[in-house]
C-alpha cells in the first residue's frame, strides 16, 4: 500500500482537498488545533458542510474514482490529508 500526504490552506472559498482518480482509496483529514472547518462537495459552505473541530475530530472515508472532497472555513485553516491506496 502506498501513502501520500498533503497540506492545504482552507479559507472562506471552497477548496478541493482530494479527488480519487483510480481504484478504491482511504483518506484521513485533520487540521490545526482550535480550528473549525467544514467538509462537503464543491458547493460546501459553513452552513451546509459537515463541521470538523481541529485535531479532536478526524474524518476518515473510503472513496471511489471520481469522488471529491472539498472544505471551507470561516477564516484560514491548515488542513492535512493522508491518502492510502492499494
């Protein structure tokens, strides 16, 4: 299995954190301490997104080709993404 990691700054404009391109993969998402950000599709907002609260709350998911994960925040948050592929 191969791992990839990335660090992205999430602001008030939705940013794509991840796009699956081949095969089934697992992703983990985590952020700065005391940061709040929101996960969803390309239309994610601070109102409709899944709220995440810094490192105390991690997001883990299996994704398939074509799946995308987007994030937005009320300010500026550093978000880390770890991807494991078969």
